[in-house]
C-alpha cells in the first residue's frame, strides 16, 4: 500500500513539474508575441530607414489611388 501511494505521489509531482515547465514556456512565448515586441522586431532601427519606408508607402498609395477606376455619375 505504501509503495503504491509513493509511486502515485511521485507521478503527481512529476506531472506537476512538467505542467509548470510548460506554463512558463507558454508565458514567455506569449510575452515574445506581444504586439509591441513584434512591432519592435519588424521595425527598422534607423530613422532614415523609416523615412524611406514611409515615403515609398505614400508613393505607392498615391499610384494605387490614381489607378483606381472612377465612377461615372449619371
């Protein structure tokens, strides 16, 4: 009887330790995937890269806007 209880207790503690490890891994992954960290990882580091990227975005938007078909009012 005592041996079975000891085995069950050891399995429970082992399972609890595994779950704790998984939980800490998941929380660290959730912190890494937060919107602020994700944006920081993708944002260019230098100001001139941001300026060039913004300029290209505006130029592309203007070009796309001009290519948009106009509605004919009747």
